């Protein structure tokens, strides 16, 4: 109705928009860059909706992609159409911390200094980056797609913390999710998830992920354990637990985070008992088989890509070595 | 100091004791029946302590045994001594609901009407029952040891409910364990544990366990789901959550309940993903490898007994059929 967005905070002013519409055809038509800002479990559906209206050369950016978002979007579009040049990238986290104030008003709390960004397939990264660096100067192009898409912090924190607070959330008790929910022994489970993730990264030759390095980089606080790091993050202090048990901490982070990671681990012959336990119990708690509905490397057609990555890394190729070809033959 | 116990409630009066001692030799000496009333994780240690002082013909009753308590006690004693006639039985739950009032005073809240009881090996059941039915008229002798020892209600409820309330317990928040902690979706996990248990029972030819039948039998309330049953049990209403995260709901019910059940399932080729997930996450939460320290059918030397039971039941024998001999060869 106002023809644009009124922003305050880190950005101030009125930003007019050419077209505000619920008609997906109009939204996509003529756009150089299509930003998709939805929970990752909706990526496939959005891709199906826009597929008929896409044109050669358009760029799609998932904001953010979670794990293998760009792959899922590209594959979904290719199921219905062949477009010779279509470019799909993903950012690791939202570049802005913001909240809606009124219908056309937002408060920009913080513009992040640096957000990792990659494209699948990686050969298009330079082209896509050239096209969008003017809009998003804070993007940090990463020439290893796996490094961006597998570093999904939400999936480490959200499902596990929700699980160990499941009764309190379902009982609708108000409590501070991190300050009260992230207790010392519960954080040991987060350390285990990180360990299993790093076993995968080791096999793939990807830089080890340390939650505490990330906290240091973003918040400038040095800590020894995940527990102490979480309790130093000021932005976490006022965050209350979700109001419903079945929420995005499960419905997004399990099927587009833990499930693809677990499928990758199976293919690589890496044991992930903690991740698998959390997936299994989340399935029951939410009454939804995320293991079946979620993203897997087999469903996304990624087996060849991962194998080539391993060969490129000079690592043992589990397919050629016959290590674990179960995923292929299923 | 008083030379006995003062009881009130369902039993009233002063009950003199011949000998009150911390000297295990004196406690065991001359006893016809040795009652062991300790958490099940201490059974092995108590068995080691009493082994040197036992005499032919003595009867040991575990009060209660949890899963495979009698087997563990018998095996532990046989590791150090050979006693030709030694009888070890176990009751399914404590025959009394009671609490200590002062040092020598107890309140007997309820004497249970009927408590299942069995002996390992089963051939001694009649002899043992004849010897103790005078003391415990409420005992109900069951001629299938597995039926008594595998029906361990604590292991269904305690670890799972503690897990989904782990943060609140560790944060030392006071809350009613069942009324607030046993929420509808969390109780779905209990239904899954019961389902997996019954898959094992089906393979063993043992009567299916239904929590709701047990509630109906004990409390006279008919319910459809575990959730509604738990919330009808008056005795559960005032029960507060444990004060510490690492407590008997994990340290007893995992190693002497879920772990032996899971080892049995592995041997029988029955899938128990829910039970296994709870064991794995409990191990991390408690910083203790219950899977390794707990009771398993291999460690207890039960593989032959289970195989014979299967043959007797006319079931397929997984060892002879080569179904899953992993446990044997480990």
C-alpha cells in the first residue's frame, strides 16, 4: 500500500519497491536476482512455483540456504524445465538481523559484517558474485560450496536444545531458551554433534568447525566450551523458548540440516550416533518422519558430486573403494 | 540403637531385629533368606561382598531385581565360589510403598496386593516360594523368569521423561515430574519404547506389555493412551522432579533396564531405535558409558539361555539360524 519499506535502525529511510505482489509470475518476471527468504523446508515448493516463469540468465539467492538448499532448488527446477543458464547461490545466514515493526516498517538491528556465500555448481560463483556484490557488499564468496552449506549452526543448537526442553516447551512454560535451556551437561551433547560433524569434515578435507571460533569471530568473546560461549552471547539472553513444541527448530533444522548431514555421513562411513538419535526422537516428538521427508544426498543426486570432491581432495573414494555404496544401490 | 523398627501406617508397631550391623559377614551369617534392597546398579558389588560368607542352601531375594538382577548376582558369586545349592530370586517391584520418618521409624504407605516374583534358574522357583511365602504372602510366583525380569516399568518411564526434562532438572527448577513433564508428544516416545519392547516380547513368545493394563490393574483406571493414564495416577501427582540431573532415573534404569533390553534386541535381530537413542543421549548427559558398563546378555552369559527359550517356544533360534551371532563372536 505504501509502495515500499520504511526502515529504521542500522538503515534509515524509505525504500520504494517496483512491484509488491503475491502473484509469483509478476514477482519473478524481469528480475535479475530472485531472493528467496523463506524457511528452508519451503525451498522445494517455492522452486516448483517459480519454475514455469524463470528465464535464461536469472540468478536465485537463498537467504539462507541451510544445508544443500541451492542443490534442492536447482534440482527441483530441472525436474520440470531445462534452462541453459540458471544460477543458484546461497548465503550461510541472513545478512541482516531485523524484525517487522508494522506492515511496511522494519527495524534493522544489525547488518552483519561478513556473510559466507557460495554457488552450486561452483563454476558460476564469480559470475554470480559480480552480479550481486553491489547489492550485498558484505558477502564473502567461498570457493568451496560444501564449506558454506555444511556449516549450519542452527542445526547444531536448535534441535538438541529443543529436545532436552521438550516437555517445558510443550507445557507452554515461558523460559529463556539459552540461559535456562543450555545447561552444562546438555551442552556436552552439542559438543558431540560438533565432533561428529568434524569427523565428516575431516573425511571431506574441509576446515574443522569450532562453535567457539564462530562466537569469537562474531561476538569477540573467547571461551573454552560451548556452554560458556553460549552464556557469553548477549543476543541470546532475552530469547525465549518457542511457544509451540512443533516449530522451526525442529521442522526446519532437522530435515534441512541434521538429515542431509546424516545421509552424507552414511555415505562416507562416518558414525553419527548423536545426530541420528536426535533425528529419531525429533521424528517422534513432531509426529513427522523427517528422515524420509528431509534432504538426503541420494534424493538430491549428490553422490557423484561428493565422490568427485573426494577424488579431488585426494581422499579415499568410498564408492570406488566399495566402502559404503548402500546409498547408491538403495 | 532401638534394636528394631517402629512402623506406622499400613503396618503398626515395633518390630525387633536380631541383628543390625554394617558387618556384611554378620548380616549374612545364619540367614535363611538374604533380602537385598539396593539400587540395581549395586547388585554386583553387594554380590561380591557377600560371596565369601555364603553357605549352601541360602536364599537371596533382590527387592527388586530390575532386568536380569538374579542372573547378575548368581554369575558374580560363581566367579569367586562354587556353591552347590544357592537360590536367587527377584521381585518385580518393591512390595511396600514406604518412607523413612526418623532413623528407626518408617511409614508404610501401602502394602501392594500382588507382586510378581521369579527365580533364576526357574527350576528352583517352587522351593524358594515355599520358603518365603510365609513372610511375603503377596508374592505371585511366575513360572517364566523372562516375563518378570523384562517387565521393568521404571525403564520405560524414567530415562525418557528425564531426557526431555534434562535442562529443567539440571537448572534445578522445581516442577512436578509427571504432571508437567509427561506432555502429550513426549508420551508418544514412551509409546514407542513400549512398542519396541513388545516386538522383543513377540519374538520371545512373552505376553505383550501394556502400560495401561498395568495402570488399570494397580489403580483401577481405564485409559486409551499412556499420556492419559499417567495423568490419572494420583500417586504421581505430587512427585517432584529429581534434584540432580545425574540420578537413579538414569544411573539405575539405563544400565539395568534399557541396556540389557537393547542387547537382547540386538541378539534377536529386533530394531530398537528409540531405546538406543535414549541410551546414547543418556550416556552423554551423565558422562558415563552405560552401554559398556551396563548389563548385557553376553556379559551375563545368557546367550544359551535365550536360545533355549526360543527353541522351547518353537521360535526360530537366531544362533542356529545364523540370524545374528554378532553378540556371540564379539
